C-alpha cells in the first residue's frame, strides 16, 4: 500500500505571514491616523482587537472568492480543495468580520455612553445586529464543520477559558487586595476575544494545522 507523503510548505507559510503583516501594518497605520484618542486606552485596545478580527475575515473571505489567489494565500491544498471548503470559509470569514465590527463599534463610543464618532443609539442597534448575525453564522457553521475542526474548536475554547480564569481571575484578586485597579469593560471583553484567538492558533499549531503541507 502506498500513501501520499507530505512535508511542510515553508514558502507558502512565509507568503501568508508576509501578506498578513503588510495588510495589518497598513490597516494599523490607517487606524492610528484617523483615531481621535491621543494615547493608548481601552477604546484603542478594543479597536485593535476589532481590526485583527475584521482583517482576518476579509482576507479569508476574499481568498474564498478569488480561488486562484486564495489557494496561494490560505492554508488549503489547491484550488479544488478551496472550492470544496468555500462555504465553511465564507461563514467563518463573515463571523470574524462581525466580531471585528462589534469591537470597532464599541470602541467608537466613549465610556459612559457619551456620543463619539457614532451616537450611542446607533451603536446599540449596530451591536445588536452584529450579535444576531453572529448567532446565525455560528449555527450555520456548526452544522458544516468536520470532526477535526469541531475538536480543535472545543479544545481551543477550553484552553481560552482556563487562560482567562488565570489572567482575569488573578487580576481580580490583585484588585481585591488593592494592588491594582480593575480593567475597563472593553479591556476585559476584548481580552477574552484575543485569548480565544491565541488559543485557536495554539491548538491548531500543536495539531500541525498552521504550516501548509505539500506533496513530496
């Protein structure tokens, strides 16, 4: 019996990292250029988190649409494999964009509900739309994922929960003892989202799903 031998495709990984770095750098510079907060803050942290999710979603979504270019950038075997996964990739990309928009909208409103670049009423409606869209997208995605993806998601969620308990639980304890101040709500929510993202990459990397493979 013969099987297909694969080996890490470091060239494609480098291309993926390069494209992501360039797009991320340009988007970050644009955000800093138009942002009205002169120093780091909870709103800036939330906006950065939203930018990360939104850019990931847009890159995956565009890759799913432009299959030839997407097959070179996304972690798929070839164009046919990308076409087979187009629906699940599109749903995942849309979910990432919704999460990104959610944090960007929250960041646009100063603490206390004072109107900023976006009015409080508009922000509340927009956040509600994003949450409803996320629920629908999550339901549709869960019906289509394979067992490997499902296990990766569950393991990453478990890891993220443990990490958040250590980080924010420890922070809460230090606040209770009077050593530090408690974080602003946006920092906590954005921090949870970032921990989930880091956990997904960590679990995926541990299972060998980050580095693209090629046939030897």
